[in-house]
C-alpha cells in the first residue's frame, strides 16, 4: 500500500483585499482576499515552511525530495537543494526540481507514489499577473508538501487506488521566460477542451478503481482555468454537495501548489474509508483516486489550513506592487548589500540553511555555532522570547523599517535576529517567536537565505 503519510500547508501572513485594486489600477479586483508572499519570501522559502510542517509529525526520513513550482528562484541551479539543506535531510537523499507548469506538481507526486521508499513532494508558487488583470486578482501565493510512502514506512493516511492521465497538446495559457505574467487564449476554447478531457479522465479513473460517481466523498478540481474546473465538476457525475471549495475567495489560485493545498485541506476533515478524487487540469488532465484509512483520525496536522485561513493581516495594494517589482519606488539611501560569498555559504551551510547551533561541554548552546564545540544543536524548531527589540528606519531594506530583536530560545541560546511578518504595534518585550526560513536580500542574482523570527500566533492553529 502506497499513499500519503503526512502533509503540511503554508499560507503567507499577508492578505490583499481585491477591492483595493480598481481605485489604483483602474480595473480588475473583485471580492474577497488573496494571499501575498512577503518581500522576503519566494517559492523556495515557502516550500521550506510547508515541508517543515509535513515532516514535524513524522519520524520518516525521505529518500527523495521533489520541489515543484512555476516561479523558481533560480534557473540553471536546483532550487530543491536549498529546501533539502533547510530541512536538514541526509546528504544521501536526492533532491530534484520539476518546474514549468501546474502539471509538473502532479508529475512529481506521481513519481513519488510510483517510487520506492519515502519521498516528500513540495509545491510552492507565487502568482502575480499584470496590475488590474484577472491573474493578479485570481492568483494567490502559498505552498504545500505531501509526505509519500508505503505502509512499511509508516501509517498510510490516504491510499492511492488509481491514477489516470489524459494528455493533449493545445494552447490555452503560456508565458515565455522573463515575462511577468501569462497570456491566455480565449477562455471558452480552453474550457471546452478541458471539459471533454476531464470527463474522459474521471470516467477512466473511476473504472480503474471499480467505483461509481456516487461513491465519491470529495471531488477536488485543481488547475488555473476556473471556468473549466466548474465544467469538469458539473460533468463528473459527482453530487454537487461533494465538490470542494477551491478557496478562491480567501486564498486565490496558488498554481502548482493548489492540488496539494486543496488535498491537505480535505484530509483535515475527512473520515476513514472515504474516496477522494483529485483532478488537476493542466495541459491535459490527471486524476488521482485516494481512499482514506483508519489511521487518518490519529494524525494531527501541526498547522491546519483552516487555522491559517482565519489568520493573516492586510497589505496595501501599493506595497504589494512594490514587493513584486511592479511599482518602482525610491530605494533605501544606503549602499546595497554585496553578493554573498559562495565558499562562505558552503562552509557555514548547516548554520545558514539549517539553523544549527553548537552545544559545549558546559551545556551552553551557542549561536552561531562555535568550532570549539563538538556537539551540534538544531534550533529551527525552537521557540523563543523577545528580550529587547529595536525598529531601525535607516538600515538597508527593500521594505523598511527593519525590526531586530534579541531572542532567548527555549532550552538555551540567545541571538540577535531580524523579525518578519510583524507590525510595530505588535512588538513587546516578552513576546513569543518562532523561526522561519527567509530571503534576506538578493544581490547580483544571488539569493541570500537565512532565518528570521516571526510572532508565534495562536490563531494559526498550531498544535
């Protein structure tokens, strides 16, 4: 038996009210909100956050890491290796990118399900679009990770029953390298093709699983074309009450991360022995038929999707545009940071990517680690308390001011560290924080990754 052993989902803290778009852009917008990655986030950092949550509830050590996105931080370099390093995986665990389209996410999941041993499939995306355009309002940012394996690796929570793929070449959406937004053919053309392909794929998948539409407990239709998703759901034969929300009003479409995100949200409320149909529309159709098991109720996600949906804070439309490079603003009147050194980053990779300190014979934890200490102390999962803080409006930052705090970590260790996802009115001595993997800055195309602290909020649903 192979299937899902665990999951984690990550939604950025900031949310954009779509009603704020038309007064500035003159068009677009709509109702509801969409998630917005912070200025210090990209697909890699969000993928790390989702994967950390997926692995925290399990002792399973993945042999393979698949990272998928339509918005990679690097080309000509594997982004999955940074995720691998931040998670502290064994060096014998392979790490691969699958990038380019939403279908790449399903390809990575299928490869993991067809493979041997446990794997973690990490999907993350930033969806932007041009100001005032439909993709800007309909898009969203986020990540999700699925821990995949067999019952020899751990309790299978959702077993793969069948998988069907239907492939057909047609042009409905495309983006050439370097373009900030995708172009779309007339929407009815794509909806017509997907409706036909989706109906065929769902029928074949149910036949392979020896099931009928009436036995489906939940139908999830992922993919960027919203009209086509509604058409496929309507033609599937599955009862309307079993078709799941695509989270468009509160999150938006998170692209390559949407299939795993919607599946994670469904697994949080599913019961044993239910049939879940995961349908993804992207340059064809992929259908995964999953059956939940008796082990599912015992699994408690670290940070449920439902809790993250209820959390978040607003971000102004102008700030969003500046973060995405759509609105040139006056840069900080300070020298820009120098390009990080590749040899220095490699020498300190456990500290820089894994946030691993050291422990001396005296029991003291040192951050950064000391070369005189023999023992290492992983600190990425440690929470801490703010001892003091400062708000710096002069230091270089693409989104000033910079907030720095001295943090005492539970169990030992003290470090001055930058805070993120925080507003000034929230700052207080004694405040509780957790660590998060972020991008400090980018210089000469090199992303300088490290760890920041963010407030530990109860409303995120931490368990």
